[in-house]
């Protein structure tokens, strides 16, 4: 009887063991990650707009009635392409008048040449005085000058006819249009604004009280509104020396770096430029600080390639109410876990999200290290 009981118990244990399955793999838990902020929060971001580095205001060199537009805003154009035309009637009449004046001047020149040659023969035979001959030579030179003037006027009239056509000086995109067909425009009045192909920039405005904290060549990062969390490298290319009289801000241009950056932006896109004051310390949220093994402080740093977090020791300054300055151990390009670090372990995989709980698919580098 005991033998059968032992067999039954063994069988039950075997069946129970066979019924067990391996637990399903756990999904990486979400983790809020942020970049270290600059020491001065007012320098963190400035609103801007994607612009072409070279923007040409296209206009006619002569005035007249605009009779035809061949392109509109947003159209792509090639170098030499016809964009708009003025009424050429007046210019053609001017060219015909110049042609007639040239014909008259050349006729006067031919007659003056014949008179000069005839008086040259007479003066040799002493039939006319030298002064009379000199007068004929002067008349010939005057007629020759008038013919040159008439030729120049005809050439100018031909140019005026050509100026009635507005052509693209370079390949690019028509960014805006400022005139309509049927409108009378003046010489130099802008008809189109052409965004020339090539480098793209972000136009921003620097506040008056922060103007001197920026410098040409300073590295910054550009974040497109339609691609939150992804930042493109850039540098401040120029800063206006004079403030805008209406906004009292200083216009500045940020040049984007690399072909990949140029492919990612479109003209007119909204963007934010993240900049840091030169020499300012980085700071991290207070909740990101973790105890280090040596009694110091550390943060969980995300490895974008593997999705794993690793504890990194840092050197901190005086703790603030909600942030901690980092004097060494981090760079502006690092992604750190901003909360819940006490639940993580070394090498653990996480799903990085931003403050809006949106997944961060790519951690782009920041341009420079500060506070190290």
C-alpha cells in the first residue's frame, strides 16, 4: 500500500513539473529621460524658424506693368528660369526710336567723312584755307561722337527690353510673392523672395538682457517642433549688432551642421534652439540623483544604442530646491533617468520616454561639454 502511495505522489509531482512553462519575458519598463539642463534656465530654448542662408529679393531693374507671372509661392525654380514679365511695348518703342537715331547719326557721320576727305584734297591745292579744313575735321569728329552715343542708346534700349523679363539668379524655392499680374511695379520693387538651395539656418531673436552671453561660433542644438526629442547640431553664425527697434531683440542666425540635418528640415518649419551659456554648469533634476558606492552621488545614464542604463558617478555642487548642479561626470549630450532610479539595476533595459510620455526613438548628441 505504501508503495502505491509513493508512486502516486511521484506521478503527481511529475505531472505538476511538466505543466510548468517559462514565464514570458518582461517588457522594458518606461523611464523618464532628460538631457542635463544649463545652469541658467532662461538660456534653455528660443523659438525660431527654418530659413535659407541665402534669401534673394527678386525685382525688375525697370518699372512697368506686370502682365504675367510664371511661378507662385512654393514652386521650385532653376537658374535662368523665367519668373515674370512686364509689358514690353514701351521698351520696344524705345528700342525702335534708338535704332532710328542711330541710322540718322551714321548718315551724318558718312556725310562728315566725305566732306573731310574732299576738303583735304582742296587744302592741298590751296583752294581752301587750313582753318576751313580744320572745321570739317571737327565736324567729322562731332558726327563720330554722336554715332557712338546713338549706338550706346540702342544697346541700352535693348537691355531695357531684356529687363522686362525677371529670371531666377540661382536654383531654389520661391519663398514668397509680393506682386500680382496687372499691377504697376517700380524698379527695385520686390516681386518674389527666392530661398536659394544650400545651407539652412534657424532665425531666432535674442533678448536684450542675454545678448552679451552669446557669441558667434557658439554651439547650440535645434529641436524641430514636429520631431520632439530629436536634436540637430548647429552653431550661431551671426548676431546682429543692433536691436530690432520694435521688438528690442537682437536677430541671430543658427547654421545647421551636416547633410543629414539639411535633409531633415523644411523651409518655414518652427524650431527651438537650445543654447547654453559658455562656462555654465549643467544641472539635473533632484530626483535623478542616486547614491554612489563611495558615498558620493551618481545618476542613471541611458545608452541609446542598447537601451540599457548604467550608474555614472558625478561631482555635484550645492543642492537646490528641485535641481542639482553637476560640476563633472556628465556632458550636455547625455540622457539621464529623471525619476524612479531607485527601482533600476545596472544594465537594465528601459523604454525611454519624455515628459509627455512619448517614446524617444533616438538620442541625438548635444554639441559641447560644460562644467567638466
